[in-house]
C-alpha cells in the first residue's frame, strides 16, 4: 500500500490583515500538504479551539501580558510542529519576494509566519481553504 500523496493547494486566497488593509502575499504560490492528520495535530487544533477561554482567563491578571505570550507560544508552537510534519513543499516567498526555506520537518520556518498565514495553512491542511475545496 502506498503512502498518502500530498495535495498541491494554490495559496491565492491566503489573506493577511495589516493596518486595516488585507493583503494576499501568496498569490500565484502553492503549498503541498499530506492529507492525513496525526494525533498531535488533532491535539494542537483542539488547543487552539480552547485558546479564547485561556486568554479570557488571563485577562485582568497582573501578569496578563506574560501569560498571554506563554499561552500563544504553547499553542502556535504545537501547531507549527504538527504542520511541519505534513508539509512537503511550497513556493512561498517572504515580504521581500525572496523564496522562503522549505517547511518540511522544519517548524522553525513556520514560526516565522504571520498568524493569518498559520491559520490559513491549518485550514488548507484540513481541506477547508477555498483553494483546497476546489482541488477535491
């Protein structure tokens, strides 16, 4: 039995909000992601679903800023780890138009992305981006 093949997903609909404007920094670019999620990824996604509850609990505390950073680091770190295992390749470029390092098994590469980009990758990995739905 063969291993699951990666899907190539156009990144045209990856939107990044900044300064009240929306940008599409990966138009014409693509990602290749294996379609099978690991238990670690399911746990990481569940953690993100609970993120608002954890952030709300930290609100108003004397060390709120420190707690918020710790919570965000924990959850996004887990997501980057699990996504890096499923990512095969991409053609993404950085804000200067330079090719980014390949993400396969390199969570540090994914940690350089903006939150909107990570959320888009999570949705694409689950087949929920507009482009991923068109490919299926």
